C-alpha cells in the first residue's frame, strides 16, 4: 500500500445521507490510502464527533466539516464549512441543532401530506432510516419499499420534488447567514460543487465573496479538468481558498470512490489541506 497519501475534504456518513457509518468511513479511508479526511455531513456534526477518536487511532487526520443547505434568491446552494482550528463552536452548534428542529417539524408535515395522498407512511419509519438527518430521500426509499412508486427517481418526480404534489416547505437559512455563521465560528466557508449552481458562477461570485465566502470547491468528482481549471482561476482572481473532495456517499453513490472520485478523475493536491488551516 502507498501509505495514507490522499486527501478528501467532502464526505458523508450515515449521520446524513451516506451509507457508511463513521467507523466504516475511517476504515475505508485507511483501505484506500486517504490520510486526511473531512466529514461534511449535511447539517450535522454527529458523524464527525463519532469518527474523531477512531480517526486518531487509525492515524487519519480528521477535519471537522459540515455541508449546509442554503437559499440564495430561489436557488438552493450547498455551502461547506470547515473548522480546522479550535474555534468556539458553541453558538454554531446551537444554530445547527435549530436547523435540525425545523427539519424534524417539516418531516412530520411531510408524512401527514403523504398519508393525505393515500400512502401509509409515518415519520418514525423515515427516521429509522435517516435518524438525525432524515429527509426526502428517506421518505423516497420507504415509498419504493412499500411499492407506491417503482424508483427513488419516480418518488421525487411524482411526489417529493419542489414542483410535485407532495412537497411541503422547509425553512432553510439564507446563503449569507450560513456564511456569516461559519465565519463567526472561525470556519472556512466554501462554495460546494459549483457546477451545480444554477446560473453563471463567475458572475455571481463577487456578491458571494461580499457576503464573506472565502473558499470554493475546485476539485470534485463531478468536475471535468476544465471545470477545475475554471474554479482555480476564479479562486485566484477573488483570493479564495481552494477546497476539494469526492462527495463520497458510500453505496448510495457507488461510482464515487473515496479520495479518487469517479474512475480516478479526482486528484487533490496536498496544499489544499495545508492552506485550509492558514
Ligand atoms: P431534504 O433536505 O430533506 O429536503 O432533501 C434534500 C435531498 O433530497 C437532496 O440533498 C437530494 O439528495 C435529494 N433530492 C432533492 N431533489 C431531488 C430530485 N428531484 N431527485 C432526486 N433527489 C432529490
Ligand atoms: Fe449528500
Ligand atoms: Fe452537496
Ligand atoms: Zn456533499
């Protein structure tokens, strides 16, 4: 084995929408040669907290991260937060718990809505799958299991998508608030997978930077080399830090490998980790 030479700053455990437990993710890091890892679960630190002692034992450097779902105008924007230092996260943690409360409250309404539409689905069933980060994908899986739809895709198209009949509203923080909270806690705020942003990233960036954004995810398993070059150029122009990761979700996205992305399309330079902490 080539030692733990790879880095990966965008990964999910089963505390959000990944399939690997925190322990399994650390094992996978060792197996695949990833020596530095950030866990960036959606709206929770639970996976990171659980993985930390295991990472120490395994000799894997673990960075505390999070991926926030935020709103910018009518867009949904994913925002990564990294906390490589020892900042005081008490306020930030309390805010994140608040987000979870609003998610739970939405899920109760979503289950009721699905029952209204004739499906026998209770919020507890979804929570058994998704626990602290239960969301629409878990409801979709139950809809498939119970035979109401043929696939996850169909569950969203017919029912759970924002434009579909079963959708119920969830309060999400504004992008600017997400950035402000991350920065106030001493973190680095990075624009996640910018290719998924609707609209021209180059044109939007000045406003995002004005809001306090200080990094961009230039390396990602969805990016072509041209995408990565584009974002490295934008990072340079706007004096942003660069982050990168596979967006590993385990068996839920089996084509994406930890550290190396899709068929080895990802190679994140070590400097990315070093400048994160500067
Ligand atoms: P939630 O945070 O519970 O509202 O669910 C959001 C998650 O649902 C996203 O992170 C996606 O993984 C998934 N999702 C949202 N829209 C779709 C869609 N149209 N098709 C498949 N998955 C979707
Ligand atoms: Fe995800
Ligand atoms: Fe994301
Ligand atoms: Zn992600």
